[in-house]
């Protein structure tokens, strides 16, 4: 039986995609139909947001389109977009202002900015759209393919080391060193938070997979659980005794809580007795990480996932195993994130290789 949380998320995304398609040029609807079998609803929704932003740029920034509404753009208009127009789009993406509808019916201006990763992703969406138009014979040249993607600068991958992993679990268990504003709720959330942190650090699941877990997804006789991956695929993962113990301690408490209607089967609940949200989980991780690893900023559930992947790769050296457990569809994605560990291994190998003992101690005879 499909997980109802993920089924509901899928329906919400499909509904939002249909709403966006009514705001986009007609050719975009054909595009989304064409890519439906090869992409997830979340991917198509991201493409829709990116394409709306692109057409808004054409309308707002290029005088030749005369402020045309996004919906009214035609394939002929797309043919008139030059390589220079697309190159200027990168500058636009670095900082732009959007007028957004407010709850009271009015509009307000909001500023946005993108760094190189955000710009690259939006260009990738645009390239996919242009590739479809070109392959379908609707445009004579794939202009987007002529624009180079932004160069990405390497950033240090932030993970917790072994001592920090122990500390973050200790802080969650004891509440020690937490600010007073958090300590008064700590007894209420202690077992839940320890179970979630243990699950991230012990299995490497994604935050969306964590919040979507149901009580009946777990089989503690086998120390196994079902997780719904991207695209809706269900896989079975296994738990260490330590992680299973933390989860069972929380489950005993969870069964005493009467969840609100519609949330009865949710494994992790908020204080309000609803299925916990991704934002709440992010805040929970940030709270404990600030005490356990104060020098490492921006510790998130994804960083805990990276910590698990790092530890698994160091223990096994098997990149294919890491890719499978993390749910990466392409092992190159895994290799890119854990290449630095391979370099550590190679450096250790070099340091362990001694050709002449006396050269190490600096007492080689003179010649």
C-alpha cells in the first residue's frame, strides 16, 4: 500500500504544476507532457517555477517583448531570444525583484538572489526546455546550448567528526548546555529527537523520507524499515541495534500520544500532535548542532546524511554500497561527494610507504 504522506505530497505537486501551467505559455504544457515519463512530479514542478521566472525576465528586462504577459509568449518569441539575451539572464538571476500576491489581496515587492549553484540549476532547466523545442523541430537552433554554465567553485563539504556525532547524541539525550528556552521542552521531545538524530546518522535517509515515515513502516523483529525514495520507489533499509533501540524507546512514548485526525499513523509527531514538518526537523538539528559543533555552521539533516555516507565509505571503501544505501541513482553523484575521502586514503598510503628506514630519520650517510 503506498505511503499516504508521499501520495498526498505527489497530489499537491501535481495540482500546483497544473496551476503553474495555466500561467505559462501554451508550449510549456506540451513540454511537460513530453517529459512526464522520464521525470518526477517534483522535478517538473521545479522546471515550471524556473520557466516562469525565465519568461518573466523576458517580459520585464527585454524591451523587444514590450512587457508581454508570461502566458502570451509564443514559439516565435522564443526564436527571437538571442544568445546575448540568455547570457544576460545569468546577471538577472544573481539579483532580481518580484511582485508577489499577499494574503490581503495586495502585492509586495520581494528581493531574490542566487549563487552559482542556483544559477546553474535554473540554466539546466532552461537547457532541458530548449533541447525539447529543438528536438521537436519548433526552433531552428538550440541557443541555450551555446551559453556556458556558470563555473562552480569547490566548497568544503561539512560533516560531523566522530566526537561531534557522540556529542550531538549526548546533548539530545541529556539536554545539557541547551539554552533555557529549549530546556523546558526537552523532556517532551527528548526521545523523539534522539530517535531522529540516530536515524539520520545511522541510515543516511533524507529529511523528506524521515518525515514521511509511518508506524507500520518498521519491523523491529528484523531491525528493518521501509523508506519511500525520490520518485516513489520503496526500499528496505536496516537498523543497527543502537539506532533500533532509540527508535523503540520513542515508539513506546509515541503510542501513548493521541495524534490529530489524519496523522494517526505518522511515526514522528510534533508537539502539536501532527506529523512533524521538514522545517521543524531542520530547526531541531540546528539546535543540537549549535551546542555539539559550534564551529561548524549550517549543520542540517543533509549534513548528517553526508556524515553517515562518509563513515560508511571509510569503513567499507565500497562506493557502490554507499550509493545504494543513500539512494543515489547515479554512482557518479556519490563519487563526487566522497572523492575527498579517497584522496585521504591515497595520502595515507603514501605516508605509510617507506623505502629506506634511515631516510625517514634523517641519518642517511653522506656521499
